[in-house]
């Protein structure tokens, strides 16, 4: 049990409270789940969580992965004026409930006694200076920029294109310097804020493809700006459609299908000279290689090669992510789906490129071995020598510190979607060279 | 009704003789309850009294199929029987060419003697003439496999509030399920286990017999198998033992695992996964290509304009387009600005907001910038742009050209035989004189009356200049009114013309104004000088000088002005 499990259950409890009355089972089990996670992780000692400039600390220890994965939750807490949370063992259920209710904006009274807000036991100096240049921070910055971009599209303002360009440049640097880390980062998933994570992942995948192609940095950036902004038009699509459980009806589809042209319009209205190409990717990313997709292209050519490249990355990341209406696919199954559509929906050359880039067992893939242990791939130069991290032993024990192992492909039983075994491959970023 | 139709359509695809199946019969009965309702058929869905009816994907597919057969509307009467509905759907499922060969949908329905169905067809000739080609293409609804529509049905069932009816409906679905081929069953369970809607999954699995489940286990995807194991671990009571036995005896698990390991490798070879060897050489497609990127962007500008059909959003498209032109012109990228401009003026029938934007962009200042750059050696794009504008709308160019010092003869030549462009430019230019001179130089018949009209309106720019040209032809009364205007340039010009006319009436007007209490000292001075230059006028002024009864302050100022004017007239400098 760790900080992450506390945050997972805290988020569930907070969301449930927003939806249901206090006595609803979802609320009760959310609060109790959080209580259990807290007691497990704290044992007998006290615990303080501090939020500074988007970074989460447990005592003086930065929690870089959680800072990123729970950026929405943490932003919400900061929005509610909460900067530190101090838990004193044993945490009492009513104090916890009060804390969750306050953070959800459902109660004006902050909790007292075993859970307390804003005591600030650590100064910023105590916590040390955050490493502003880590891949994670760059990922988070790209996501922030994208959020701003979508917000401005929703409000009919100009997209901050200069910021987006900087975000893309910084992602490119990571992709060049630490390609494995970049791909691992691109496996970051979140059910909340899907479009943000998804778009940043697509940008990273596109950049990785561009590196495999030996593209000029300028071309890479042009490509990735389009990839990052490809779905900004969704900010003008009714929000409830985006996370709808169940499938969309015909009229909802019609609304959803407007997002390419909405995005293109917003980009054309905001771009400085040289940035306007991002509109091409936004407009064409669902047009399909055979031009039978949407929207109707008013010109005779196929979608631009960059759009075709982004489409393939788009679909790959979407398929490997769990959505409200279907589970995540393993990388192999996702590639298989792409291969089936090669020549019609997808440009066969782009599918080949992606397949050859991510390979049989891509970085970040979760593999189950013959003995039922689980490993996360960190590099796979060939099938005899897959570099991986052992995250769960044959006896089913989760390792807090994963162990580097070399795996022969013959021992691999199957690839698993990460969410099904509750593994976040990007958590192991620091262990990847 | 649309939901029931969708479910009937899905079920009809599953069975050779669907009318005997319970879910289908239920759907048919539900449909017949809507006797009298008429569904208009559109590509992608049904429409009732102008509004699209939401429904399951299957209903959308049925609508598409009906649309392709040329159906305009579909309705039912109370006589509808499951048999007759099943027969209809069977015909609809045929390829349009086949149906056409056998007399069309309407003909086939009539020939089969189907009861309870009311069909109207689109007038094919009118349809072909009037409808756009897009109307005949089926929208790109993602192709949902059968198993997905099964989930849709399950979702409908789950929404059923009555528990007994819900159970009965689930049993109906299970009947359907057991009629499927084992491969399809496995696919369906696979999808079911893949959905994050645990409620749907449990709703169905809770009532599925263990041996039905056992049959599909072997064909399941590994991940689905895992979820199934999880599901079983939640089940309580004796059923849990039954299920565990059905799916999980050790031998079958081993068999299963071996098969899975093989299938992973199979898949890999199936899609010919190549190991990354060396980075592929960048093809021209991926090289830096500013020109190509820019061209694609202008095509997308046009594409967006073509595809956007809502007026409010068209306004946004117009804004975006204007931004492109503005940004390019501000960066002095005249060729790019021209390309953006062309992307819209090339459209046959641009939407209104865009047409309006085209009429306003580039604005006068931007045209002036273009003209300046056109003069510079490098202004190639600017030159083309200006020529394009001159060709399509010379009125917008003439004003800036005049301001840029273009001579009147050239302006007149540009305006061709249309005085309106020159008359229009008068309002916008810094110095209207060259335009007005051009107007006179071109010798347009009827130009004077139009100028005089312009003179009447106090808002007209350059009235003093217009007055220079048309003043002599105006009557004294008219000039007298202009003399009283606040606009000093106009009133002084009017005074000048009156003086030059040297009529008694005219000079009297000038003198009256000179004496008027409304005139201020500088104006009085000016008028006095005008009068002093003419014989009669000088006499009038002398009268003022000698009038001994004018000793008030006011009279003193009048006399001072007269004295000064007369003095300078006598002693010219
Ligand atoms: Fe999209």
C-alpha cells in the first residue's frame, strides 16, 4: 500500500460524494476504502501530504508519478484552498469523511483532529527544488498547455500556439535523448481527462515515429504540433458526449464528427505563420487513408502523410486505453487492428512504421510469463533478450521496488492491458536508462 | 419504436426464420403499437416531424439500408404481423441492385402481399436531379459487429425498470445467444467481458447456464478469460462451484494457456511484425516542405469552408480566414495572403459570412500596404494581389491608389465606364480632389448631379473640393446656404464662388453674412477682403465705415474689418 492507493480511493470517494447522497453505498465504500488505504500506508506514524506548484510530496519525499497521474485531483484540492493535509494515526472515519466532503466543495467546514489542512509543517526549502526538466514535468507541461488550448477553443479565444510549440519542442528533446523513457511515458493513461493524456501520448508517439524516420527537427515539430492539437475541436463538442457510457446514437455521432473541422477552424484562427499546418492534421485525422472517413475532404488528395501518421498513433493509443464502453487492448491486439485496416482506413506504410517501431513487445508492455509472474518491458532489442522489470512474482506478490530482469520471448504467455492488472508502466520511468 | 426497429433489424440478421423467435415477436408487437406514426428515412437515421430520432446503431443501419432502396418514409398499421415484418426486413437486407431487378422495394412488398406496412418511395427522378451526391452516400458509421449490437440490446434491457420483465428479456437474449455459432458466442462473451459496464456483464452472465459458458471458454481471448475468472470469484453460493468446474478444471486451464502462448506468436507472424532494424530513410513525404505544408493548409481552409453548414459556425470560419489573410499581410507575406484569399474566392458559392468577409478583406490600410510593396522591386505577391482586386472590385483599390498619389487620368482609366467606383472612393480617401478631378476628367455624363447630391449630405468627405468643381453651376440661394455652414472649408469656398460670380445678389449675401452676428471676427475679416476686391462690395464696406450711428462694440469690430480690407485693397502688398 502506498500514496497512490490512498489517492485512488480518495478520488473515488470524492467523485462518489459529488454524485450520490452521503449514505449511498458508493460513498460509504469510497470513504472506507480511503480509510483502509491510509491506515495501511501510515501504519502507526503520522503523514503529511504537501502540494507545491503542482508537485506532490509525502513528508519531504517528492511523489513525481502521483503528481502527474492525479494532476486533476490535486488541482481540485488546490482549487479548494488545500495545500497540505496532515493525517494523525489512527485516522478517524468521520474526520476523513469531513475532509473529503470539504475537498468536494460539499461542506464549508474543514476537518479537525485526525485529519487537518494547511498546517504547512515543511517549508519549500525543506522540500528542495523540483527538477523542472524531468520527462514527467515536460509531459505535465504539455498537458497543461493542451488544457489551456482546449479551454480557449471552448471560449472562442485564441489557442496559445506559442506555448504549444514550446511544449512540443520539449517533448522532442526527451524523445531524442531518452527514447525508451518517452515511450514509457506515452503509456500513461487516465480515465479522467482522457483527451489530454491521449493527445500528449499521440504527440510523443508521433515524435518517436519521426525519430525512427530520421526526420528533420523542424518537420518533427510541425508534425507533433498537429498531433498535440489534433482533438482540440472536441472542446466545442458537447462535454457529455465525450465520456458517455454506452455508444453514441446517430445524432450524437453527427455532433462528434464535427470536431475535426472545429479544431481546424480554431487553429487557423490562432496560428502564427508556419503554425497553420496543425490545422491540416486536425482536419484530416479521421478522414481515413481511402478518404471514406469524415469530414468530407473538399480536395482531391489523400490526407497529408503527417495526418496519416498521426491517425495511426491516434488509433494505437486509443485502443490501448480503457474507455467507458470498452476495455483496453494489449499492444499486440491494437497493432492487429491497425494491420487489418491497412490500405483502407490506414496508410499501410504508416502501419508498418508503427509496427516496426513498437515491435512485438513494446516498451511499457505488461507481459505475463509462464510462471504467471508479471514484467514491464523497458527495452526489447530482440526477442531473445527482452529487458524488463519484474513487478509481480510467480506467487503473486507485488514488488514495491521492481527488479530488472532479462526475459526470453519464449517464456512470454501473453501481453496484458496494463489497467487489467493495475500496473502503470510509466511509474517505472526512473528505472529506465 | 425506433429502438424496437433496431432490435428487430439486428435479430433478423441472426436467424433464418426470425419470426418464430420471441425477442423478434416482442419487437414486432411493440412496433405495431405505434401504428400511424410515420418515420422519414434519412441516411444514418430516422426522422419524425423534422427531428432526428435517437436510437441504437442498428436502427441507423436499418435507415441506411432503407435509404439506399430509395425509401422516403416507413410506417406501420395495427395489422402488422411478425411474419410480415420479418419478410420486409429480409427484402431490405438484399443488395439494392437485387431489389431493383425484382421490381424495387415497394414492388416486392406489394408482390409478397405483406400486411401492416406503409412505404413511400422517393421520387427517383426528382431525387437524382435535386439531391446532392453526398445525400446518396451512406455516412461512415463505424461498422459495428453483431456482438456490439448485442450489447446495445443488453443496455436497453438493463434500462428496463421492471425486474421480471428484465429477467424475461435477458432470457430472450440468452436464447438468441445459444443460437449463435460457437465462434460468435465466444466473441460476444469476449466483448461482454471487455465492457467496463460490469452491470451489463453481470446481468447476462448471472443467468447463463454453466455449461453454456463452458462451451465458449476455449475460444475466449486471454484477457476475457481473466475477467471471467474474476467474475466467478465474486459469485456466491453453489453456483460458484458449478462455474469454476465448468471453466476452470486444471486440464482445461493448461490447454488454454498453451493455446494462448501459441496465439500470441501467431498474431505476431500474422501481421508480419518486423523487428526494428535500421531507421527507414526519410522519404520526400517527411522532409521539410514549407510550400507543401502551406498548400495543404490553404486546402484545409477551403475544406472547412465547404464542410461547415451551420451559420453560427460559418462566422467562425470567416473569422479564421480573415485572421489568415491579416496575419500574412502583417508579415508582408503577400503571396501567402493571396493564396489564403484565393482559397475562398475560388469557391463557387461561399457561405454568407465568408462572402461578407471577402468583401471587407483586405481593408483600405492593407491595400495601401500592398500598393507600397508593389512599387518595391520585391512586391510580386502584392502586385498580383492588387491586380486581382482591381479586376474583381476596382472600387476598393481606387481610393488607396489615389492616396498613394496615382494621377487622375489613371484613376479615371481604372474606373472604366463606371463612375460609381470613383464616387464611392471619395468618401474613403485622404484627399478627394484627385478622385473628383478624375471623375470630371472621365467626362461622365451625370457626374455633376451626383456630386451635387453628395454635396447635400453633411457627412460627405471632400465637400469643399466638390464645391470647387460644381460650385459655378449652383444657384446663388444654394451657395448662400453653404455660406452659412459650420464647415469653414465649405463656407469659404462658397464665399469665393459667390464673389467670383459678382452678381448683386451674391455680393449682398456676402455682405449680409459680414454683418451677421453669427460671423466671428476672422470670418468677417475674410469676407471683408473678398468684398473689398469688387467694386460693389467695396461700396458696401465704405457704407459701414461712414455709418456714424454704429458706435457700439459690435459696430466697431465691423468697421475695423472693413477698414483693414479696404486699406489693404488700396495698398496691395
Ligand atoms: Fe479525433
